[in-house]
């Protein structure tokens, strides 16, 4: 909309008055700000769409690529793909079961090129990991992935013991190694694919 400098009728009596330069300056500033906000909003929407497209592409890749699954007893399964791994825990999980599966993941040749591991505890009913055990596991994990600066490790689930364990992992690594806790798998996938 273009504002002209013609006289403006400001009363019902028909009196005419010239608008001041301040009104035009204010209107122009508001218009520019609106256009800038619209451009910024469009850029933000484009970035969100691009990010979601990348996540979707990664999820499709995760489902199509070389997926192999290994099970330990009935409480841990491991799925590999080209970018990382998903460890899924079922039922009651002990420290020993977590340690064994972690060693298996880290010794697999695919681990050297992986960008992430998602530890899925959504089907886990209980987690038997003491604070001391969590400190030891965190120290080992930090040492193993210290040479992988873009590596991400996401923990998914609602158990209070899991949240406590992730907090210990973060504290041991001084928050430099990216460990994060999420309630939902979708959030974890966004996190690991954002590196």
C-alpha cells in the first residue's frame, strides 16, 4: 500500500490537514519492520522445513540401509545403519547387560564411522544401575568417543533412574560430550541428526 502526501480529511466537518513527516516516517518504519519480520519468518520456515526434510531423509536412510539386529538375552537389541545405532532395552535391565551391549557396539567396525547411538529405554520396566556404575560407564563412554567430536548419544525414556544416569554422564564429561535425555524418539532423532 502506498501512502501519498495528499491532504487527509480528519474530521466530519471536512477540514483538511497535511500529515506530518513523522507520520510518514512511522508508517515507513512499520512497513519495513513488517517486511523484515515476514522475510525472517519465511527464512525460519524454510530452515525448519529443510531440517525436517533432512531428518526425514535420515529416517528413511535408517530404515533402508544395512540394518542388522542383535539380541542379548531378552533385554537388549541393537540395530545398525549407515549413520549410527539404536540400542533398545526391554523389561528389567542391569548394569552388566548395559556394559556388555556397550562393549559390543564399541568393538563393531561400524562404530568407527557412526555419528550417534540412541539408547531407547521406552520398553524398559526397570533399570538397575547404581550411581557408581553410572560414573564408571560414563567415564568409559567419554574416553571411547573423545576422538569423535561430532558424535551424539541420546537416551530415550521416562524412568527416573534413566534421567539420573544421564545427568551423571553429563557431569562426568563436564557437558562437553553430547549426551541428552528425551521422552520421545522423534526428539532424540532430531538431536542426533543435528550434528
